[in-house]
């Protein structure tokens, strides 16, 4: 059985320039840049700043209205830790 190599998210706050301040379950903090996702079909609705700012955390993942989500493993891998 594989070992989990990431932490679930505890909190997320939308920032300017399509970035998100995140807090992981272990207390680490970071900034996650969503810009690389915005050209992908599933994530294109997030180009709307009003929708992007409605980011939340559900079951440890980033999520938005409309069943849009980004897994904790991706955020953990790509977030710049502070």
C-alpha cells in the first residue's frame, strides 16, 4: 500500500493574479499559482475573477461552485512554501 506524500488543505484564500494562499493540515503555509490551469477546459470558468475568488476547501481539496476542484496532491506539489 502506497504512502501518502502530500497534506490535505485546511484553508484557502484567493489572492490577486490567480494565486491562492493555502494552509495545509500540518500547519504549513504556501502560495499556489492557478495560472497554469486556466487554459485547460475544465478550469476555464476560473478565468472569471468573481468565481475564482469564491475558492473554498472541501474534503482537503480546493473547490469552487460548479464542481470545479484541484486535488491536494497537486497543490502540495506546486505550492511555494512560506
